[in-house]
């Protein structure tokens, strides 16, 4: 208790003086350190502010450059998309032309085949593999070749339309991404240090998704543009090809159609000429038949007219054979009667031309029947060629599509 109440120790004045000096020195030293920290902090703040402002300004410029790049490629993609859309629309009209042209080939081919089938109904000698049939077969072959060519071209056109649409889809997807990226960068460009909705983002530095290099980014859009341009050029070339095919096939079909028609006209003229000649021959044969019938009638009358004299002469001879005794004389009467009978008999026998005339009449009848049958053959041929085929072919029209 006594120790607790003991007075604190006393310091020597020198100690007090030293302590005061130490406090002053320590305070001055602390003040100097604090001043250095303040100066360094001010310098650091200024440096950081300048660096931050510079970096932010650089980022703003980069964002602006990036926006310009996106706008440039967006414009390129827009232009190419417009071109490929227009080209596809035009190619679709060419597809329609091909389809109409292909459809228009069916009727001429059907008519050519019907003509060939109808001409099989010709009979006799007229069932000939003539120029008309040769040209009809060629026409059918031409039409079948045209149809095959148009079908292949239509398939090629459908494939080109698919490729155009594929290129269009790639451009649209790229444009959609470009539009989204431009909206994001527009938003980023609008942000300032005083924008209300800026905030800390914990995962801002975390890389999400597959980042690509700027070169790959440019190459991606450039490839889409080049593919679209390639398909557009292919489409242009295909349109030129289609134009040429439609023009050439229409020309070939018209040329062959006219060739067949000329062959038909020539053949009809030939058959008509032959029919006219046959009709002339028939008229001649009928005239000759009438003459021969008159000749036969005259021969029969001439033979009939000789029956009386023969009977008289033979009756006389038979009666004179009954003369008695020496009266049975071979006198001049007997001699002349005998000569008369022999002469008339010989004259009757000389008229055996009746049989020949009757044979000729039969031959003329057969010839008349043959000519009539041949004229019917020609009439049948004319009906098939001129009525059935040529009239049916008048409906054929070869148009340019």
C-alpha cells in the first residue's frame, strides 16, 4: 500500500530536453514522410487520371473504328444481299419460262406420235417409209431431245436457286449478327462516366464463347460476300445459257415442224397426182370395157347371122344327096354348095376372137377392180395425211418463252 502511494520517478532536465527534441524530430520526420506520400499520391492520381482518360479516349476511338468497320461490312453485305435477292427473283422468272417451254413441248410430241400412229393405218403399197415418216420420226426425236435438255436445265436452275438462297441465308445471318454487334457497340459508345446505368461486372474479364481474331472476322464476312458474288455470277451465266437454249430449241422445233409440213404437202400432192392418174386410167379402162363389150356383141351377132346360110347350104346338100341313079352327079351346084359350106364354116371358125375378146373383157374387169382398190388406198392415204395429220398439226404453235 505504501508502494502504491509512492510518487512517480523524477526525470532529469536533460532527459526532458532530449525527449522534447525527439518528439520534434519524430514529428518532423513523420510530417516529411506524410508530405512525400501526399505528393506521390497526387502525382499518382494525376498519372492515373491521365492514363485512364487516355485509355478511355483510345477505347472510344477503337469503338468508333469498330463501328465504322461493322457499318462498312454491313453495307457490303446489304449490297450483296440485295443483288442476290434480285438475281434469284430474275432466275425464278427464267425457271417459269423453262417450265412453260417444257410444257409446250408435250403437245407437239403427242401430235407427232399420233401422226406416226395414224400413218400405220395406211394400206397396201402406200404403207411406205417415205420422207414424211422419216421427218416425223426425226421430229419426235428432236422434241424428245429438247424435253430432256429442258429438264436437265430446269434441274440445274433449281439447284442454282437453292445455292442462291443458301448464300442469301448466310448473308442474312451475318447481317443479323452485324446488326446486333453494331447495336451493342453503339450502346458502348454512348456510355460515359456519368451514365446512370453503369455498374461493376464481376465476370467482365471472363472470356465467354469462342472469340475469333479480327482477321478471321473479316475473312468470315468476305467469304460470305465472295460466295454470294460467285453464285450471282453463276446465276447470270445460267440465265444467258437458258436464253440461248430456249431460243435454239424453239428455232430447231420450228424448223423441223416446217420440214415435216413441207414433206406432208409434197406427199399429199404426190398421192393426189397418183390418184388422178389412176382415175384417168380407170376411165380409160371403163371406156375400153364398153368398147370390148360392144365388140363381143358384134361378134356374137355375126356368128348368129351365119347360122341361116349354113343351114340352107347343108339342107341343100342333104337334099341333093337323094337324087336317083345317074342324077347323083357332082355337078357345079354340088361343087359350089360344098365350097359354100366349107367357106362359111371356115369363116365362123375364124371368129374365134370371141373367146379372146371375152378373155380381154375379164382382164379389163380385173384391171378395173385393181384400179378401184388402188384409188381407195390413195383416198385412205389422203384422208390420213391431209385430214387427220395435217389438220391436227395446224394447232401446233412453237412459241418463244
